[in-house]
C-alpha cells in the first residue's frame, strides 16, 4: 500500500435542514419525569450544551398534568431536585468552596394556564458535596439519600477524611480484596451508604431541618446504591421502612457466586460467577437490623418498590448467579404474611421498571419487547399461602398486557385516579412526558397515551429524521432475526439505483439490542443524515426477543451472531437495490467492536466493507478475562476463567487476536483511557497489528473518557473522525467519483 499522503478536505454535512452531530450534541437532553404525590405536577431535569458558551446549561421543567402549562427553572449552579410536597421542590446545590451542599425549598404556584415559582428558601445543609439520590417521605418527615463515607460510617467525618487521604504523602492505592477499579474509577477508601435526616413541615407552613445524619446501614457491610450505575432505583421508601438491594458483603465483589468463598478458590466449575445482590428491609429510622427478603439462592436483584400501603414489596430478580442478562422476573413479598412468590415465571421477557397502582391491585412495568421498550400492566393476585418460585396462578396474573407498542418508555409512575405517567423517546426524538388515564379497573380500557410535553419538538422542526423500518429474516438455526433500516437523508421512493453508501452498525453487550430509543452517542439518524443507508441488526445474543436468543451467544461469540449478520446483510442488499454495495462500511463498540475485529479476520463472510470502525472493542478476549473489572461477565460468556480448559478451548476458537494474519481492511480505532471494562491496550494492540501489516489505520485516544464518549467536545471529535474515515473510503467528490483509497489522513 502506498504511504499515507494528505487526504482530501472533509467537513461534516451541515445546514439548516441537516441534523448534524453538532445539532445532536446541542439538542436539549430531557431526563426522566417524576410526578408529585397527588399527580398534579411533573418535574423533568433538562441539560442543554452550548458550543458558544462551552457550557452545559441545566434546568428543571415543571409541567401541569392537567393544563400542560410549563415552567422552566434555570439551575446555573446545577444540583439535584426532588419533591418535598405537592407544590414544593427540594433543590440541593453542592458548594465546592465550603465543601457542603445546601438544601433549598422552591414553592410552585399553579394557575389555569401558568406555573410560577417562589424564590428559593434555604432549609439546611449536608456536610459533603457528594450527597445524592434524595427521596422524601412526608409522613415519616425524613429525607433518605446516599453518600460516600469512610470506614467509621460517619458523614460528618468525611471532610476530615478527605483531607487526610489527600495529604497521605503518596499517591498509592493498595488492595487486598474487592474491585481495584470499577467502570472508570480507581476504588478508594470510601463506600456508598444510605442516610436519613429529619425534615418536617409544621402547621405554620415552616420547614424544620434536623441536621442529624443517620447512617442506616452502618455496621452491616451493605453498600447502596450498587455501583457503578445504581441510584434511586436501588432503594425505595415507605412511611415506615426502606427497602434496598445490595451485594452480599462477604463474597468477592468482582467474581463471587453464592458458593462458599473458600470452596470457590479451589473450584474448577464453569458455573458463572456474578454479583449476587439481595433485597433487605430496614426501619426508616435505622433502628434494628436489616431483614433479608430474598431467598439467598437468586442472582442479581433490581428496582425494589413498595405498594402504596407499604405491605407489599416487589423487585426484579435474576435466577442465575453470574449472568447479568438472565431473564428478570417480578418477585413480590407480602410483609404481613411473610410470603414471597414469583409473579412472571412463564413470561419470556425481562422487565426493567415497576410501579404499583394506588387505586387497584395492578402492577405496571416496563420491558423490552421486539426492540421496543413497552409499558405493561399486570393484575396482582391474592398472596399465595406459601412462598414459591412457581406458584400456580391463572395466566391473567403471569402474562402482562402491553399498553404501548412503539418507542421506548422509562420511569413509569402510577398516580391516583387510575393514571400512569412515563417518559418516552424514539429513534426520532428524545424524552417527553406521557400520561395514561382511566387505568384504575382491571378491565384496563386503554386508549392512546396523552402527550404532556414537547421539549424538543421545536428544535427538531425541519429535519428529516426518519422512522426505522423493521426487517425480519431467517438467521442461524432457522431462528427469526430482527433488524432496522433507516433511509438516508435525501432518499426518495423513486430511488432504485445503487446510489447510497451503507453502514452496518453492530451493538454492544453482547446481550443488548438496537431498539427504538433516542441516543446521544450512537444516534442512527445522525448516520442517516450524513448520507448513509443505515442498517442495525439484532443478532443472536440480542435482548427483547426472548431469553433463548439472548442466551444463545454464550460460549459462541464468533458463531451464530455472524451467521445472522451475514444472512441479514444479504437480505438487506437484496431488498434495497438503492444501496451501493461497493460503498459499504461497518462499525461497532464493545462487543460490537469485537465483532468488527472478528469480521476483519474473516473475509470469507463477504461483507465487502471498504472501511471499519472499532470503538472500545475486544481485541484479545483472553487478556480481557484477566484485565476487565467485572470478571463474572467473562466467566459467564466464555464458560469459565481464561486458564480453565473449557474456556481456553473456546478462546482459541473465537478470540479475534488469533486471526490477525487475515486482516486487510482499513480501520479506525477509538478508545477511552478510563475504560476499565475493556482497557485501552485492546485498542492499541489492534492498532499495532494493523500498522505492522501495512494496513491503513488511525488511532484516536480520549484520555478522559470511559467506555463511552460523554464530553461534548469529545463527542463532536468522535463524530468527525468516524465520518471522515468512512468518507475517505466510500465518499464521492463533486464529480461523483470515489475518493482515492490510498489517501489516509492529514
């Protein structure tokens, strides 16, 4: 190959009617809506980045669920908001100078067509800047929140401990057990816990902040939330109790099972190792020891919630200790009867959110189904006489009913009066707030959900953001496989010639899915807006299509998924003649990055890609089995630890590193230095393999990014590098001729 020379000029497609990467990055990003207790108002956190100001501007949108009148409250100092009362917001602002966080109350006035705020009133302060995940129980007069503390568990000693740690005279981190680093953070001496502080609202309308902070988990060894992504979905608060999920404090965090820890040291079993979390309940005042509600024989648990009367607890539970993508089932615990039973044992979907109706024995849930995140409803049966994982229940109590069919719903919240609030996005727009009415009866007479907000509608006007088209085809072993195609900007029904370049995007996980959901990272409409016929497939290993398809990728990373993708690729090319098969590119991240490396070594697959892009992908799976933070994941996926014979045999068969001698396609590699899930050396190694074989390659390292690219400026650079690389090999100049492929980079 000719040596690199200066490439052609390149600029991202832009213009008033082009949804360019910059537009994506500067578009408002609404979070999940949270309603007040009576269900009259909803608050939505919103962030909006400006390249002009080089600042991420944060605000709160408060909307009336009746009139839809809205108020936006700027938050120049950031902070976190939560409901203190029907018309009162709590707003906690960290102060880096004083190293405390201040709590303010903001009263909201609601008129027929307007929502207006009173000036904030200071109520009190927290002794750190890291307090978060606030939940207020009005009847208990208590705020529950999480924070990080040292071994003594005393929140008031954190500032002193931080100073001692910073001035310890060295920069060493020393480990004897547990995680050394997790996701993007080296683990220090502090651990998360749950705290309470009194806050009462008197008859005179005045608030009284207690100022005494109780660590309700002190001495238990329990860490809440469960890191790295835990939050308020790891605990719930009733009038009298807190229910929470936590890892078993005795067993090794990164690879434990429910086996005895000593026995595990000598075990050669290939049974998956995983973070086994358990559900506990404790009085909200912290008095008494936690009571375990789980059986102790389950896998991971998530999202514990109370019913309105506080006598039932529900949570999501996985069976297999070690399989983070095992099927999640709904478990209910009757606190009065002491009976625990599994509710959705026959249902082949995995819920991810729960909410009890305050008006009827109905449990609402969200779950992925055929690449959509749907809202479901399920009647709650009378509690069985004894605990059971397979209770004999009629189908109406075990198979939820779908209330939505498109897009992706999150943050469900059942409200009084038979209403259900949820946030909803799609591949065409970010979150907005929607509301179902008239769901109080078991008949569930459901119409269309009412849209309460249109937070980005005006900003998206004029852009040709296309809806995805579902495709289905026969994959490996005769299974039906799903995918989406998104037509490029400028495509018309008259297009029948091979005109458009095509991009195959491969999702990570691998137990994940490309679904009908907005993303600020891999936004498929941005690819289409840059002129690519965009293909996204959900091969073996994907979620939302049943547990059998999800589990089928274990110990088969390089097998069935690629049969699926080859067949899906042929199906797409045969179905859409407007695709130019000589202008094809492929891209993927994480497991999708593994897929790109695997495709590199298997030219016989016939994708005919002219350029590839690998983001934070697995290059050497054997090395990953030693280096990744969550070891349980590798042990489950590859059938054991990397030195064990069974896993070693599979690694020899499916490790992308073993096929480097077949690599030939120009490839861009991007990696984050703070990615401890897949360390940056995987990306560097792949780059070295390409360069030493004379294959065109480019390496982009983000020293401050983890497994994702989150910084706004870095995101723009990421998009520039990706589309520039593809344009170099499949782009056309103004004379409609392909760019010379030997040209590489500036």
